[in-house]
C-alpha cells in the first residue's frame, strides 16, 4: 500500500483509520526500527515514537486509496523548548577524541513528501536511529554502523572515523522490502574533514570533495561539499553545537539517471562524530510514482535512550 512510504522516520505504520472525507491531518504510531528488522527485542521496552502526517492544500488521500481517506488527528510536538538558561554541555570540538557511544538515539523530524501530481504531505514526529557495531580500527580511530530511514529507504551506513584525518563513508546497505542493495566503494568516501581548521587563517566556507566507486556494481558516489561554520542546535529540550556541511551527494549507477541528494548535515566531533542533524532534498522514483522529499532530522537527546552495540 502506498503509505508504507510514510515511514520517513525509523518506523512502520502500526494502525490507520479510514473514513469518507479528506483529512486536515493524520497521526499514526511507528514501531522502532529494530521491530521492522527483527534485530533486538530490547526496543520493545522503548516508547514507540509518534509520527504526524499533514496534508497541504486542498488534496486529501482520496485518489491514492480508492475513495477512502485517513481520519483527521491532531499532532502535538512533545518536545519542550529549551529555556534561555540552557547551554551546550561543551563547545563544538575541532576533532574526535573518543569513540561514539552505541545505542538508539532519539531524533525530531519535520518536512514534506510530495507525490507528484497527487498530494503533498507534511511530516513531523519523533523517530529513532541506531548506532551500533562500534569497533576500533587497526590503523587508528574507529568504525560504526548507523541504521536510519533516509530518502524513504531503510539504510545501514558504515563510517570510519579517523581523528586528525576525517570521517569516511565505507558502505551503504539499502533495504527495499526484502531486497538489499549494497554500495561499497573500493576506497571510503570522505564526508567530513578532521581536524576542522575554520578560523581567521582559513577561508569560509571550506570546500572539500570525495569520490568512490563500487567495483562490483559500478555505482559511483561523488560528494561535493563545503564546511561553512558552526551552529547551535535545539533538540528535545537540549542544545548542542555542531559543524555545518552544505553538500551534494550524487549516486550514479551504470545505465541509470543519477540520483542527487542536496544534503546538509551537522557533525558534532565532541560527541564522537555523531550526525547531529541532516536536511535532505531529493527526488526518488518508485515507478510509477515520482516523489519529492524535503526532510530534516535533529538529534533530540545527545545521549542514547539505551546503550547497546
């Protein structure tokens, strides 16, 4: 059914109600990511995040669902606003000095999904991302996996963090239904330089690039990016600082049109190099649908909900 695409956060649809008239808003429960993958039952002890879906404009979901639409339901942001006296626990660091902490991290998501020619839907809510398999590298630094939903797809992204050098993307495993697609370049792709050298003696923004090719599939990822400064981010009653990257990630598979992510992301080296936020704008084709995605996620809590690897 079409709204399996609505799992923009790390979850899947648990229940819906169908009625006769177009809605103003839709809310639904999402189960944690591990329940989708069947990884670890510990996630059942966590509160399931709530995702909200809001139609924009006159169009409801009537055409998408054979004359039936979702019932209106209000969505209330459960996150408190940080007070004026709330400050980051520590300033943003210029390098990574400790391993990232594994576990499930709570994120606050917002944005829109447009089913071209059919509907545009607003998305907001709380979701989980899972950092796992944190292991030291023989050459120094460490590696970790990140489970998330991005661009309407379940992915496991593997990163190598090398202090004094950079953060590198080593592998992406994309899951669509029961099909897995692997992108594993011969050499990891740099996605963030270390140490950060922005300052009076360095130009702002600071450009950097990365490229990697998978020798099996022939797929190529090209990263063109600029490190543009630091920013204070507000999560769910907490604040932290991170470096801001303005980037374009282009995936090119042989015989296919390129997929381009206009991709901004915020990296917090003082938290082990965690991705503190990201904002993706892209177009995906789920034949016969064309889907425009504009979605942002911000780390709601700087510590994981439960520390598991």
